């Protein structure tokens, strides 16, 4: 007799029974009993040991996510009370709970409540004045804080305003972002004056899409706009606050270094070099950005975990080697700890040099935890260290849970650390000839690099599909080819060049980095122009991405066979049925319209609000038709309006001119030939005979819209403002 996995005793083939009789030929059922399954599951849970602590940041993040998913803002006392209850639960669980399972459940519940409460308190602390909807030019006077990423309209400035027109000082935003129309580009720290139109931060391009105004809210950017004239000098009669002066001084140093790098390497190569050194991406050519994006290498532009790891790892490795090369010093100082301390200092310096954007801050926290673990004799790279880093980031910035950068960064890192846990560690041979050792090491490095690139790409794929609606077909190969270039040539050259440039000695390290960047751009261009380089994927249901994130974390954090239960959940974005595609999209001002035609989106105004139209089309799996010739097949359009032709997929008409009246008879033609009329002006709806009429007043209240045709003359409208709810970062006449 033997005992199977199910706990049921069965006879082996050919084994006699208890009475000595021949064994029966009928097979014995091996189906496990419920009790045996329960025992096995209990053993799997027991195997986790203290790994339940890894789930505390997950619970904290879920609590913060629940807060940001609300449609109504809770009262402040809810956050304070929740934090107090969470503290009491943690104290009680740690002092009086004897059962480990109960302790774990209580602490996870407290983490969930703590995440919700900290997100609420962070929102209260971030509240600041926000500009209203205003189309009148205002005289803006203030200091240039930084040069930010350029938009479609041109270079952009981040300004600390001293005065905006005749606005009340108490209602003046702390920061505003202004797009310039060419001309003089001032440096950080300069006091300037310009005429500009300042509005509220942009709302989502379509209902349910990413809310850029929420990011602006937590960055204290209370207004965005565009300049109507050249930048002029301003002579203030007072100094800015000392913190602002310090920030501008640092940013001025960064901008000066950016200009030196670009002057040394040229705009085409120096733009990317400057972006990876100082965070300023104003000089990167658009074609280069497109190649990096299509090839799956766009993450190189943003200073994040890769850059921090290379800089910190490079300093750590060089210093350890230098200490080990000096026997007298190696015997007297703890080389590993000293190298870790200097590497930590290098990471923090790089954070300041990069302008401390949120991705760099998160990566610096992770690097600081890793090097800090070395200083206290703990394992530097582990899931526990990653969990601590994630918790620190979310305590400081609970809003990070809503940002794709945070999600992708920690998903990829968790997957890589989990891979390191299961990666086989072969026994090292003794006295192996060095040529054989080099060959073996190369193949081990190649296999590890391919596995790491594959795992990281797979872990971030759900976020790329859901948030960016893109999949880079050749991303694995391009990342694998670029890793040694960026790790051994580009980032060390930039780091050494940045340090030596103020002393006039940075040219040769920067030239080396420029050579590496040229190779990187060549790889990106080859991958971007290869067949099927990029696949557009429509977004799944809203619940699919959180489900995929939790499934991925289950795969990474659980130890044992039960980890594979997370696989179908990790594939939620891939497997979930896609939501129905809207028939019409309208931007938040009623100025741009797109109509679904098969698998394409017909744009009424291909040269206006193109970013929003492309974003909506990709999100819904449509190909935007961006030429007037393609549009004119379906619609009769002039400079101010469009009416449907016989071939139109849907009878939709639109007028977008605010100042000039339409041509005689045009309005009647629109209302008579269409069942949906979209008017940017505030026409009274009853003046149009069309079944459904949307006017400027509707868009001022509801923002951008998606419309579904439920039948002849029957349309269902989904408004962006209704999806956003009443939160501190939303706006509108009825939300103030």
C-alpha cells in the first residue's frame, strides 16, 4: 500500500491485497478528497511564512486606488478617522493577536484603510487655487521655474506667477504652464512678462481616459495656457521665496548643462543625451521620439529605474573594484558599505540634477532602499526591499497608484526580482581556463538578459495595452540589443561627462556617450521601420487592468504551485471582452468631432485637437483618417462646419465657429440632413429640427463626450465630467 497526493491509500499494480489474493484489475479512483485538498492548501499557505508582509503595500495601494475611484469627495474627517482606526488595528494585532493568520488579516485590513486615508489627507494638503475657464488674454508676470516638455504648439515654460491680470492674489495659481509660439526662450530663474490666455488644466480627452488635470493638481499646476506675444523682461519689486529661489537656481544649472551637452553633441544626438542627464527633452527631434516609441525604447527618455540603476550600479562597482585593488585600504575599510554609501550619494545627486520628476523620485527611493539594505547587512535585491520601497513611495505620493509609470515600474521590478528568486545558480568551476570562462559567461549573460527583457516586457504589457494602446512587436529584441550599449557606454559616459563638464573636461566622455546614442538611435530606427513594428490594441474594461495588476503580483509574491492561479487574472486585459465602440466622439469644447466608420475614425477637423482624436481612436481600436480627402468622401465640409453626404456612415453635422455666422442656408441644411447636430455655439436647441442637438452649454457642463446610436434618432451620451465625478481636480460650473 502507498499513499498518493490525495491522501487516499491505493494499491500498487501487481501488489497483493491484505488477504493474499491477487490484486483487482479495476483501477482505484485517485480523485482527491475535500479534506485532502484543504490540508494541501493549508500546507501551501504555511509555506509562505512571513511573505504575507509583502502584501501590505498591495493592500495600501488598493486602499489608495479605492479613494481615487470614488465619484464624490469624502469629508476630511473620514481620512483622519480612518488613519486612527488603522493605527489602533495595527497596535492591537501586534500586541494581542496570537494567531499569525489573524495578525496578517488585521494588518492587511489596516493597510487598506491606511492607504485610503493617506490618499485623502494628501489631497487635502495639495489643494491650491485653480484657474477657471477664461478665453480673455491676461498680462502674466512671474518667474520661470523650469523648461518643461514641449507640446504640439511649441516650447513650454513652468512659471511661478506673481500676478495674472487683475486676478485676486488668493485665487492666483501657484504654478502655470504656458506654451510659447517661437521667439526668445528664457532660462530658469528669469523674471518675465507676457500676454497669455490662462485656462484650467485639461480634462480627459474622452470619458474614462487618463485625467491629466489630476496630475496637475498634485503638482500644484493650477493653470495652463498659451502666449499671444513675445516674452518680455519684467523687473519685480520683490524677491521670490527662498525655496523658489533655490529651485530656480538648481534648474538654471540643469538648463546650462543641457545647453552645453547639446552644443557639444549636436541637436540630434545631444537632445537625447540631455534628456537622460538633466531631464530636459526640449531638443529631441520628433522623428527620434517616434522611433523610440515604436521600437519599445521610449522608456529611455524618461529618467527612471533604468537610469538610477545604471548610475548607482556603475559608481558602486567602480568604487568596490578600486578599494579591492588597494590591499592596504581593503583591509581597513568596509569596501562594500563604503561603495554603497557613495553610490547612494550619487543617486541622490542624479535625482537633483534630473529635476526630481516623479518617476525619478520613485526610482531614487527604490535605489536608496537597496543601498540602505547593504549598509545594514541585508540583502539589497529582494521582494521585501521592493515592498518597503513601494510603501515609502505611496506614503509620500499616494496618487502614484493612478499613474502608469508607477504601475509599470513596480510591476517590472517585482517580476524581475521574482525571476531572480527562481533563477538557477550553477556551481562555479575551479581552475577553468579564462577563454572558456568568457564564452560561458557570455552565454549566461545572454540568457539572463533575454529572460529579463522578456519578463519585464511581459509584466508591463497589460499597462502598455490598456493605457497607451500600443504593443511594440520588436521591443524584446531592441531592448536586448540596447542594454549593453546603455549600461556600458551611454550612461557611464553621460555621468562622467556631467561631472567633468563644469571643469571643461567633459567633451570626451560626452563624445563616447554620443557614439552610444547614435548606435541606440540606429537600433530604434531599424526596429521602428521593420514590418508590423507596432500593433494598436483597444483598451479593455476598466476593471481589467487592476485585475491584471493583482494577478501579476500574485504570480510574483506567492511561493509555490498556487502562484499559477494568478496567470488568468494577469491576462485579464488580453482575455476580457472589449467594450462596445462609441459611434461618435466630441472633444471638451465641441470643436472637434470623430465618427466611426467600420474600423476607422473620420475626423471632421484633422488639423485641430489631433492629439485628443488620436488618443480616442487608439483607445477604441480605430484607425484615424487624418486627411481632408478621406473626410470629404463622407461629409461636405467648409471652414466652419460639416454636413453628411449620402455615403456618410452616420448622419452627423457639426459647426464650430464661435464668431462668424454660418453661410446662408447652412444651418438649415445641417438641421435638416442630420439626426445629430453638434454646435460649439450656444444656439437654443429648439431652433434646430434635428432629433438630437448638443450645444456649447452642454460641453461646458459635461466636457468631452462619447455617443452611442441606439436607433434612428436615439442617441446615448456619456460625458467625461460625469465619469470624473465631483473631485478637487475636476472643474465645471456645477462642480465649483
